[in-house]
């Protein structure tokens, strides 16, 4: 294989996926395991998985692997056998999506990172293998009914905005480090209480539960496999879903409906809506919630300003981008000189 990375444009990739005459299965998995040579493994996985037609996003680090991918339906058994034949990944717990879409992922992207979950914490700050109790969907539902149980959403605010468990604590934060620090402080007087953690596929809870145990919490539990596996189990076992709304997912779908409840609102007009999109102005690309009417009114953009910019010829958009990049760079220079104060050229 000549290239070990994508070489096609987004438009070409969409055409390729639409031309496929087979269905795909969307799946996520992770494992904390010591990987001796992540770069070497990354290149081997790319060769083998690309040959199988696997698309998706995979992070590999010395501490393990975190993957969200789509696999051609006819290659699923081969893919599972491949994992089982790889010592690092044998008997991997797989979380299969309840909704599938051939456009979930357009390309295969494997990256070597320092950590499989960017936690912003110092290496060795706590034992990541000393995790909380793993609960099935049924066990999680039962634990929700126990007196004194505390439920915590370990996702970012834009994820919990469109779907969550009833009565869950949903911190208004943007990073994992802010999340665990907020939860630790908010619950510092409840370290003996039963704490239930949940996230998208389980990987963030794996680390969060270890962090809380390190901080002295006695009864830490996590939804094994996250919301993705929870949705599959409640459907398979005919259980009542205690999760309402949509589960935000990190692929082209941006959401997987769990129940018909719409608990969010369009960020532009306030009407009930839980459809995330990225601003059509690629130099903005803001992730926000937009209803169909506003999508038409603003032409897929987050504001009138972005709509007008998006209408400009490509050459004009490039000029605007260069000006903004120059202003941003100059702002950083001023901040550096002023001791990182909130200082910019416009108020110099």
C-alpha cells in the first residue's frame, strides 16, 4: 500500500460511500492495555483494516486503543477474528450502534496519541486500572431507583444537552479534566454515596471511575459499554429506557436516537430540536443545534455573518481567513507580552 493515510477530498469520499452496494455496521470499542510500539501497530492496523474496507476514527497510545468505526457487514466476522488473533485486542467488548449509516464515517483515520482519552492530567497521577463496578443496562436501571444514588453524566455539555438520564448531574464543561475536577468538588461530602457514571461508549467512565476512587469515593459504578451498549440492551431485553432523547456520537450522524423525546432547542429560534450540525462556513465550523427552518434561513450557517461569508467567492473567503489568522497571531503576541492577559489589537 503506497499511502497510509487518506488522499481523497470529502466530496470524493462521499461519492465512494454512496456507491457502496453493501451495508455497514457501526461499532465502538476500547481497551486499556500496554502497547509497546504504537506507531508500528498503527501502520499495520491501517494496512489490514483499510483492505477490509473499515472506516472510522481510531486513537492508539501506549496505554491502549479507542476506536469508533464502521465495518462492511460482510466483513464483520473477519474483523472480529482479526481482533481475536491480535494479542492486544483478543475478546474485545464491542458496542454495536442501534442505528447504522454508510456515511457514519467517510475515511479511516488512525492516530497515535499520548493518551486514548485526553484527560489533561499528569501521567501516573492515579491507577487507571482500579476502576469502578461495571453495570449492565438492567443493573443500572435498578441502581437508579435506590435511595441516595447519584447519577453523573461524564460527557461534555453539548452531548448531555440532547439526551441524558433523568436527574443526572450534567456539568457545563468542555473538557474531561474540568469534568472530573467539578464532580470531585461537587460531591466531596458524598464520598460514601452510590455514584453512577455514564458516557457515550464507556471509555471516559473507565478513567473517571478510577479517578474518583483515587479521590476516596467508596461506591463507584459505571454503565458498561456506555449509552451505546445501554440502547442495544434495552432493545434486546425489552427494558424501559431511563435515558431520554438522543445519544451524541462522534461521526457524521452526530446523534443516535434512543427515545422520541426532544429535550433540546434550536440555538437560533428556540424551537424544540436536537439535530446538531456544523456551520457551513468552514472557517467557523461551529457545532450547534439547528432546526430545518433555520437551516434554510441561514443556509446551514450559525449566523448572518457566516452566511454572507459563505456566499462569497473562494478568493474572497481566503482573504478573510488570512486576515483573521493574522489578527489571531497578533493577539497571541500581545497576550504573551502582557503576561497572558485578555488583550488584543482592537483595544491596544
